[in-house]
């Protein structure tokens, strides 16, 4: 037997199949035996395990990880012992098979694998890498020590493999299992710390346990204790436990203690100048503090170490897990460094780092600003062509681009719009319209609006409406074609960005006559008036007569709208089941009017109370309407 896969498990039914399927090819080919020690499972763990092996042994949990690990090892008959946990899987089992038959491992006693610790299944870029001794020559002497975070007593020489394990840890969202593991580990650690209260490693691991469980304040306290004890030790002892600096700095950063982060990182780098994570956290903290010069220096040092990773000692240090060499961290560093160069006015350098960002949304938020400042239309077109198939990303990019273009002079805007107008898409039509003059501009704007679909489009396209503000009839026809929620967003955008739009919309609302059966017309009136009414009250904190007239027309249009959508003969039954709170509001207003005609005050009051809960944004208008209704009844 080439290798013995040794596992200890308890209540791991949610993880086991993924784990065991990853090594199944080795078991089926007779290369590996699977040894399972169950420490008291109450779920289907044992039944699942028996599908893969008959070497299942039962030993009660004794609060000592190493002891249980050593029991599993005692059953091993293979040349090598492979330690695997249920919440892990072998990512490249064929690579493991090749390694086992490679002559190069003949003189080695320990094989090192790469462990990828994943924080979330949705974000595979957020991975923490760490080398780990996992495969050991079965010489009859190999064992683990340490009651909690069991440590292998391995022999040199070691051999670095390309075999990868993926560790899923706590990401599965099983709170009950997470709590069990946390309490088990916490209890053992606290027991060990009673015997040895100044044990830096146990304090560190207790901090890690709290941190992973989401108890950040408690985690910070344990890291702080470990750090303070560490300061009393010799330089060599500090060097061997430098991971405490990393954990403490990381926890301080998460709690916004940026000065502490900088001090901890500086001290840590004094003992170990290749500790990549410390440069990253220090640079991030310095950026938060506004020390851009130092931040830039340390980001550049961070990248220097990243680019020479396999040449520096820390890459082989089994005691240190590096959290900031993953894609997410590098993207954050590229992004922040780009911002620093932009602040310095060095847009070429900013662009150089921006294009290295993998996260397209993060890149998208800055690239328009940089390219516009560079006045490089070719770069703009190139980037647009790279993302144009992704509608969401394209919309985000164009929205950011518009923000930057609006900061330019009219002459600069003209040049950019002229070039972008040469593209063959909706945005190019928009750009062409932006640089036209007078009557031709109005004609092209109307042509554009006749066919343009505003669904899932950036709001800046709404600017085209301002060109035809004087043609109220055409404007309202355009609004009738737009969905209610989209229309509300458009009206709000125009109010926020164009001062003259409020006056124009009010005139439109007061002067338009909509037939009761015109469902799209009533819908448009609802959308425009709703935003106008909210805007007016927020600005003036009072209700003017003109606004109250608009509110009453808003109610009339709303009632006409729901009359076209629903069977109102059953309104008393169906209104509570309607998902749209605004449509429910209009149904209630219909009932209020109906019962007010019957002088049924009790029902009117009841329905008004419900209506107030449906449309809290217009609560002051509804209150005035209530007073008027009740006054008329009495």
C-alpha cells in the first residue's frame, strides 16, 4: 500500500462526500487505503464513510486532538501517511498520484502541500494560501503533539509538491456545526491556558478561534495579550512567533485602529523584513491616515516581495499563513496605488497599475477617470470593446465615464463625445446628440427617444429629455412608454441634476388631461407626481395648495390605474394580497372614497390608517386628505 489516508471525524455528513470523492481514484486503484476514526458522530457520517472504506474505527473524543490523530495513524499500513480533514478536498488528485511514484521523494521524510483556505464559495479570489506538512513517511515513529492545534513532529528532509488542498472551513453556513467546533476548541484552549497562562501560541489560537466565530472584540483582546507577552521575549523567540504580529495587525485593521496597525507592522518588519502581509496592512492603514508617501512606498515593497515570492524565506515558512497574497489583496493594492498616483497627477502610472486589477467592477470605478485625464480616446475605445458584451459592466463603466466627462470644459467634452460618437451602439447615438446644436439637436433627440428602451439603462441617458422640455406633449408620450419604477428614477435624476425640471414637471402635471381608461397615461402621472410631491415636501416642509392639487390628481390617476389592472368588485378581499404597496394604497383610497359617499366614518378611518402604512413617504399629504374627507362627511 502506497499511502494511508488518515482522518478523524465527528458529525461531518455535510462535508464528507466532497472530501472522499476527491481521493476516491486513489482508493479504487489500490494506491491508497482510507482509515477513519469516528469520535462520536450522531448524524449520517459513519454510513457515508462505509461507502468508501471498511476501515472505520470508533474512539470516544478525549479533548486531545493530537491523541485522536495519533490513534488514526496507528492503523496506517501504507508507506506514507496522509493527514486529511473532512472539510478539505484534494484539488488535483492526479498530481498526488504522480508525486507518490516520483523517485525524487525517495530520500524525503515529509511532503509539503499547498492549502487554499476559502472564505466564501461565491468569491474564489478571496483565498488564503499556506504551505502545510501533510504527508509523512510511515517509519513507526511519526506522531502529533499539542492538545488543540495538533502539530506534526516531522523529519527532514522535506519535499515541496504541487498538490493542492482546498479548505472550506466555516463557509458552509452551518451555524450549529460552527458553534460546536468553536466551543470544543475554545474549551480545550482555555483549559491549557489555565496551566500555562503566558503561552503565546495558545493565546494566538484562542484569538483565531474567536475571530473565525465572529467574536472580533474577544479575538482582539487575545491577540493583544499574546502580543504584549511577545514583547518581553528574545529576538529569536519573536521571530519564531511573528505570526502574532500579523494576526494582531489584521484584527486592529478590521476594527479601524489604523495607528496601532502601523506601529505593529513596523515592529514586525523590524524582526522579519519579508513578511508580506505586514507591508500590505501598513500601506492600507497609512492610506486611510492620509500618509500617501509612506503608503506608496510600502505598496511598492509589497509588490516587490510578491513578484519574488518563491525566492524569499517566508514562502517556505510553515508557521505563517499569508492572507494577503491572494487576488483580492493584490487588486486592493493596485487600486489604492492607482489612487495615490492619480493624487500625484501621474495618470500614466495610475493606468499601469489599474489595468492589472482582475476585479472588473473595481477596475471600472477608476479607469474612466484615469483615461479621461490622459485624454487617450484609443484607450477608452479599447477598454469599452473589452467589456461591451457585459451589459451590467458596460452600464457601470459608461455611468462613471459620464461623471468624469461632466467635469471637463465644454471644448474637452466636445472632443470626447465626437470621438465616442464614432462607435456603433446606443451610447454613440447619445454622444452624437450631445454635440449637435439647436433644431437638429431636438430632431435627433426625438428620434432617439422614440426607440430607446430605458429598462436596465444608466440614468445619464435621461439627459436627452432636457433637450425636449419645451415639447410637453411629446415628453409625456415618452414617459408613457417607460415602466413605473424606471420613470420614478428618471424623474428623480432630472430633479437632482436640472433645476428647471421641477417647474416644467409641475406645469405638465397641472395641465395634462388623462382619460380614466388611459392606463399608460395614468401610470406616467403616478410616477412623475409621486417624486415631485416627495421632493417638494422635503425641501419646504409644508404643503402648498398647488402641491395638494397635484396630490389629489395623483390619487385619481392611481385609482384609475388600479381599476384597469384589477377586478375592483372584489377589492375588499384582494387588496391585502397585492404585493405593490403603492397599488394597495390606491385600492384603499378607492375604498375610502366609496365609504365616504356612504358617510361610513368607521370604515373610512380604518382604511385611512392602513393607507398611511402603505405610503409613508406621502404621510403629510394623506393626513391633510384625511382631514378634508372627515370634514366633508361630518
